C-alpha cells in the first residue's frame, strides 16, 4: 500500500491547528489509534503534540528504529517514560501553560490522572469533538480509498453464489469471504471508536440467526461461534426458503466501507419479499432527501414515518429494547464516525460526508431483511460508493 501523501497530512494538521485556536486550546496530545494515523500517516506507541503556530512533534516510545527509517512528516522525539514528555515539549518550543486538549472520550482514567500530575499547571479539555468534526468531511484522497475498499468488497462477493449451498454453515461462508477479502488487502481489523464495542469483518446470518440480537450496538447480531464472542456467523446450516444476509466491511489502506446484501436459496416467504419492498422505498426516500444542509434528524423522522405507515414499526432496526437508535453511521478510518443518522445529530449534512445507510427489518421466525450501502454526500445528492447490485439474489 502507498503511504498517505505528505500534503494530505500537512493539510489535516493545519486544519487541526486552526480548530485548536478556535477552541482556545494551547496544546493537544493525540494518542487514539485512528486519530494518530490520520494526522501522521503512521502508528506508534506515542503521542502527537499539536499546537497553533508550532511545528507538530511526534513523541515515540516504540518502535524507534522503524520510524527513524520511515521518516514520518513530523520531527521525532523518543522517550522511555511519560514523565519525560514535559521536558521534550519545552525543548521543541511548546508553551508550558495553557489548556491541554486530550481525547477524553476514549482515554483511560489512569492516563488522564497521570497527565494531571505531569501538567499540573494546565486545565484539560476534550479535543475529540474538534477531531471528529474535522474527520467527518472526507478529502479526495480519502474518498478514493473508500472507493477502492468498495471495489474489493464487490469483488469478494462474486464468490457468494458458489459458497451459498444448502447444508453449508454460516461460519464456512464467512470464513471464505474473509479469506478473499484478506487477499485483496483487507487489514483484518475494523476500527471502532466506541468504548468496548468490538467488530470483525461483519455478520453472515441466515434465517432466524438474523433476528438474534447481540451485545453490540448494531442492528444485526447473530449467535457467533461461542459465548466469548457472541456475534456474527455461527454453526447454523443454510437452508432453502430463508433469507441470508451478508453484512461485511470492506477495507483498503485503513478505510472501511459497509455493505449488506441479501440472498436466498430457492425462495423466501412472501412476508420477506414485502419487507424488502419497504426497504427499497426507504432507499428511494433517503436518496431523495439526503442533500447538503438537511438535518439528519429530519431524514430519520421521515423514514420512520414511512415504516409506521407500512406497518413495520415493531420490526424496524431491531425488536423491543434491542432496537438501535440510528439508521446510518459515518465511515472512514473507523466504523462509527460522524455523521450519525439519528433523531438528534446536531450537524446538517454537508458535501463529502460519507455514511452507511442501513434500513433493516427483523421478522420473527423468518429472519432479517435489509440492505446497507456506503454513500458520499455531494451537492447533487448521494453518490453510492458500494457497487454490488442491490437486489435479493435467489440461487
């Protein structure tokens, strides 16, 4: 894979410096994995120091030799213990006082307490909202990585018709698709910001497995392979006459797209086909409504109105207390970026936001019926980045 262009990295950091100045933050220390990669183009056990008007400094505990050879875009300073950071920052021209920005939405309390002792003269503030709002708008480079991820996912799914056979387990199908994606460059890991939320490649579910909720804040769940990881594909065998959903993350150069496609062996129940027609109508409405300047909450309410009018309110996006509160989520280096298609997301849609739209209906004793696609908001509307045909493939 090619490295992130240096001009891309410098533009991102310049935008962050401007954001810090607006928020009155004298210094930000960035540690969270996706944020660190976003602003440096590399990963390390360390911190990126960013301040308005000062050249950034990448403070690294390890790996030291590899980063010396890789020549990242920012100066390096190596340390062995956190207590060395104040001196290293002072030696590089960073002011010794002023508010300190930390990623408090994800930082462990133990780290936070250590920083309070290391910088007793500074007040701390959560810098994550500044970072997440910036990362919400994708550059041309990022959109190209997402397109490549979608293309690879489409290529992997060409194997699905061969794999979906009566008597084959969900796990066998999932493992084969994951193998294909890996060979196409998928990193294997799907990054997620939400604390204690775990994701893998996605969920391959059939029939009643599709309506089994998991511990994850996701519409579909599934039984998984064991109680140690109860989500996704399990040992259930595929059978004729039931819906099969393949919900997978494609990944290229760290960027993830999300797509769900439906399959069936021989047929599906009439109720499943009716639910699928509702999903198609929700796609039509979303494509019509999703324009720059429109509030996500207005789209959310209109889609829910359609669901209620069609009699699927009790089955949409989960059942009862297991229902999720969103219809879509942002994508990029993580699977839960801004924007969020929820009732109260505070920012309007804007050009170059990228999000996954995933309306899904859960029919007891039948299965999950739904689709998911990754789309880019443009001045003209939605540009769908995922390209696998949006239909139920009956085999």
